[in-house]
């Protein structure tokens, strides 16, 4: 009999269509003997099961393919406990960045069976690309060559630009790989792009931004669409040597002058709030327009906030350390200096908040003491859970455990997990 006959009998019923169900060709003799001893319906089902196995096992293999293995990875595997930790973190997608940073610091790699999940973790999250690609190593590149979703770990090929499914992502990756080549690639098709694409592409120039990008950004400033012009202007404010910056300086310079030891600000002509326009113009001008000593002078007519906000925005955009120091922007200072200043502040917790890295022992201890003082005084206006991500993992947080509050519990849980991770890499 055949498989089709078995199916027909199963549909119609053994009463209406008797069948002598038997084992498939090539089956062991014992199987046929076992079928002979069963009832009609039981024999039909057993025969169908045997035929199902035979059909699946009997599929012909495709033509053999030679697949080159991934290049060897010279890094040793992480410890078993560290691997188990990563497996759990990838399940909840929590603290994976911290694990990868420790792995890089100790020069080890994740187990190969977790690399696909790691690549999934970074998919569609550009800020995670570099860490995931570095951790995945040669195996990640080998897998990405076979799975388009993970292409972000591969070098960019300019030939893909015309037909890539996600050209924004391709430009983003290329910008990290070769900023100048990425800019030239974008410039080659700029005139043919839709304004929506021009806006999206321009935003990717933030990575690796340099004076070499000025010509393309100046071209974008003349775009017919305001969103495109706005992105170009925002990027040009970060290039203090550009022609745009010179024009901004010429417009902003007459707005501030020093008289009798204080700053006199002239509000520009503008629709809406003129003080906001003053801030915008000061933020766009290169900081070399002003004498840094002006920071310490009073400002007339309640315009100090507008003036200092403009200078702070300019300092952050231009990454100016000297102005950052004068304005108290600790995130612009060298790491050791920033941490020392934060630790010595009246409230180290608030002073350290902009410092988005793992703090050293001195600042960590100062922040723990600051949190304790604040809570014991009844202050609950700041959610302190973020501190658990930034304290040195070896910090003693016992003084905080009995203070109560969900954010304190979260802080302690975060630091306990990070401390355990650190021990697993030892």
C-alpha cells in the first residue's frame, strides 16, 4: 500500500474502506510482525506513524556545500559564572552593557552559543552596535554574513547604497567606519534624495562630525525644507571654525557689552520671546567671540539666565573644556577633575548626576553619604536609583539599605548585581 491510501482510509473510515495496513518498504521485519498483531484501527494508526517517520527520514539531502568556518578568536572564553550571568541578562535585556564592558576590560569573549542572542540584543539599537560587534568578534561577523538582521557588524560596501533596504542604517554604520567616505557617498546622491531622506541622513553626520562636513552642511542650509535646514544649522553650531559660526558671531557680538563691571545685554528683534532668541544666538556663536572672564560678571535687567544658558549650550556643543570649567559643566572636564569637583560639592549627588560613567571610589563614597543625608532629612525629591549604575561596584552601600523607598531598593539591587558580575570576572 502507499501513503495516499493510508490517508484515504483515515478520512473515509476502515468500515467503508478496508485496508491491509503494513509497514513501509525497508522497515525492520519486527515492525511488520508487530503490526500484524494489532486491531484494524490500531494497525492503521501505527502504520501511519511508521510511514511518517519513513517519509521524514527518507528526504533526500541537498547538494553538499563547503562552508568556511569563522576565523579563530584568540580571546579566552569568559568564566562559567560570567557566561551564566550573561545568559540571564540577555533574557531581561538588563545590564548587558555593564557585562560587555567588564568582558572587554578582562579581554575575554562570551560563549559562542550566546552570540546570536547578543546580536539580537543590539539589533535596531545603534548605540549598542559597537559593543555587541566587539564582543561577538569573528563569530559575529561569520553569523552576520548569513543573517541580514545582523549586518551592522560587517564592513559597509558602497555598492549597497543604491539598493539597501535601510539606507539610514547603512549610512550610520559607514559613518562610524569611515566618516569622510560616508559623507562623500551621501553627497553623491544628495540632489536626488527626498527631503525626508535628506533630513534623516543629515542627522547621522553627528557621529564623526568635523570641519570636513561643512561644505555639505552649508549646501543643506539652502534646502527648501525647513526641517533639513534646522538639522544642518544644529550641526554647524558644533563647528566653531565654520563660516556659519562666523556669521553667528557677527550677529551675536553686538548683543553683549561690558559697562561698569557688568554685562549689558541687548535683546534682538524677534517674534515671540526675545530673551529666548538671545539665548539661541549666543548658543550658535563660537565661544571665542567672548572673553571668558565675562562669565563672572553680573548681568543687568534679569537676563543672566538667558545669557548663561546660551553660553552653556555653546560650551556643550563645542565641547569646550575651559568654558565648561568656568560655567561649572563638570561633564566637559577631564574625568579625575570632574569627579573631584563633584565629590567636594555641597550636594555630591546632584553634582555627579551629569557624569555618565562608573565613578571612582572617592566620588562613590561621597554620593552614598549624600544620599543618606538627604533621606534622613526627609528629602525624596530625587529618584536615586540611577546611582546603582554609576557607583564603583566595590562601594559599601550598607548605610543605605535600611532607608526605605523603591528607588533605594533598586539602587541596592543594581549595585549588588554589578558587584557579583565583577567577582565572576576575577
